[in-house]
């Protein structure tokens, strides 16, 4: 071989050398020069012979000459890593001080290449890959399930918000109707007062009676509406009880021979099968509508008649007839002048006074109703403005309680309500920062502060209290699994949460 060819062969030999501990894409950095030299990667002024690479002696300050040994010290300032190819799995890097230390670090180098000198660690990448595939499949399914639960909460929250908006709209509609009614009553009052003061000749003297009739109808409507409201409340409570029983029916352990639970489940099943379909509760306005219409037609029909001199003889109500005979009886005991005075008194204007009083009462009642409805609307509107987290999700858990016995205490957590440790108040809900719920102003700790708690929410398929600790006296830290904390995870995120089960290798 000529000297030139020999040199070329040497150069080719030097460049194709595989350097242990270096990934394929960085192998080129270790190509020796034609004269068989190589220089430290971050300091080209330090020139070494190529065979000083991985000779277990640290020559370069950056440790680049020892990628496959632990010769260069691993310090806070100088981190040196060894590359494991992990064929069939993911390549990884391990700290160089773990290389050839006699320990198979399968959690990083499943191929056992970190112990290449002894060759004691057989390749376990197939086994690790199996675990990994199992883990990712399960994790993906769990995340999908948890996200489904979260979506349910999001739609529940949207429904709750919509119900609130609808309720506000309904109340506003009622308020509008009540305001119109109030305006009408005020003008009725004005008219009634005018006619009480100076009754006009051609005035429809039947009107007070008709107005009185309408007032009775209004009273009746208010009472019926109150009755319907309380009956709606009762239906809500029945629904809650039904939900509790449905939960019991679904989740009770049929293998556990508890006669009363079984009896209860059986009775509930019978109750469900006999339960009539839900029907809409009618609105009180619909019930009294025919009466109101009757009152209006009565007004126009009566306007065709004009009362007689004293009016009383042709007003066809029981009260007026009674009044007429009462006046007659009284007049027979009184001196003529007085009896004359009584006869001349217009009973309609007296009725007008009575009606004025009634209108005033109706105005008072209506104003009270308007005030309370206005307050109700502003409470709901304030609720609408309140922050319930992204997608309003906390609306879905308003009124939801999670209970669990942990250690010696039973903890009860009401999402937007409070937390109890047995009967001790740990705190009342105060804020939510998107990750944790804060509860403050709990009961006073003996020789310490008021109790308080932070509830960290982590992703899980259902609400479940996982742990409680007391980092400071009477200041509690809860970990709560809940779909609220779930989010879509990328494949990389799922992969990075994988932990090898070394006991299965
Ligand atoms: C109770 C519990 C504890 C708390 C002590 C403080 O025993 O509420 O969590 O640490 O009171 O005295």
C-alpha cells in the first residue's frame, strides 16, 4: 500500500469509529482529523489523540472527551450524560455517574447499555415497551372517560346558567306586568278618589263593584300563585329524594343482605313503575283568566243600567240587598229627619270609599311584590356575574357534597359551600383560582387560628377526596380528584407520565 493510501485508510477508520455514549446524530462531532487528532468540543485549542476519547480520563473541561465513561465529574455546573439507544423503545440519557456503576438503571436505559463494560444487564426494552403500551392505552381511556364526565359537567353548568337566565327573563316579564298593573291601580285610585270627592252625574256607578270584583280575582290569583310556587318547591324536593333513591338503587350491594335496603329498593322500583308521567303545573294566570274576562264583560253589561234614586234598589248584590234591609229596619227606629238623611246617602259613593281603600291595599301588596321580585332579580343577576371558572363549570357542582372518612375523621366537602371535619367547620368557600378551591373562616382552633383549607383539584373520573393533611395547625390541604381538573393530554404528555414498574421486569 502506498503511504497516501495508508493515510486515507487511517482517516476513514478514524471517521467511522462508533463512540459509546453519543447519539447517532452527534457521532460526527467525534470524527478525528486526518492526522488522527481530535479537539474538545467547546475548546478547540485543546487537541487530543482520537484514542483519548472514552479512555476513562477526563481531558476536556466540558467533559466532551468522556461521553461514555464517568471519568468527568458530574457537578451542579457540569452535567454529563450518556446516551442509551434503547432500540425498540425511546432513546434516553442517563447521568454519567450511573454508567458502569454495577446497577442496571432500567428506568432510563432499558437496553442495559449503561452497564456495557460488565454486560451484566440484559436488554429489557421489549418488556418495558409492553408496560408502556399498556400504560398509554389505559391512560388514554381514563382521560377520555374523565373528559366525558367533564363534558357532562360543562353541559350541566350551561343548563344551570340557562335556567338562571330564563328565570330572570320570567321575573322581568312579571315585573313588567306588575308595573303595568300598578300603573293601572294608581290611576284607578286617582279616579276612585275623584269620584268619592265629587261623583259625576253620568259616571258608571257600577264600576266600584266591578273593581272590587277584580280585586278579589287579583287576591285569588296571588294566593293560587303562592300555592303553585310552594308546590313547585315541593316537587323539587321530591325530585331530590328520587335522585337519592335512584342512586341507592343503582349503587347498593345486592350481595349484602340488608333487608331494609332491599325493601327500600323494591318499594322505590314499584313507586317508579306506578309513577304517573310528569305534568306541567298550570300558571295561576290561566286559572283566573276566565274570571277576569267575566269581570270585564260584567262592567260593560252593567253600564247599560243606571241606578235608581238611592241606587240600592237595583244593585244586585247580596251585600247591597242586606244593606238596603238593614237601612230600612234602622230607619223605622229613627226620627224622620235622620232616616231621610240615610235614605239620601248614595251607597255607591260609600262603596267607592271602600273600593279606594281596597285599591290602596292592592297597591301596597303589589309594591311589596315588585320590591321582592326586584331584589330576587338582582340576586340572580349578581350570581350571573360571579366567576364560576372556565366554562362556568363550578355551576354544575353547586350543592354537590363529597364525603369520605380519612383517618379518624369524616370529611364533608360542599364545593361552593363549606368543609366539615366531623361536625367541626373547617371553612366556608371563599375563592377559586382555576386550580384550587379556598375555604376560610372555619371554627376557631384551640390556641390557634380560625380553621381554613385549600383544596387542590386533580383530574379523575369522579369527585373523590384522595387525601388530607394539616401542614400548619388547623390549616388543611385536601387533594380532590374531580373531572373539573381534567384536560386533553397529548401523546407526549401521557408518555412523559409513564413510570416503569421495575418489579415486573
Ligand atoms: C381537632 C382537629 C385537628 C386539629 C386540632 C387542633 O382535633 O380539628 O385537626 O389539629 O383540633 O386542636
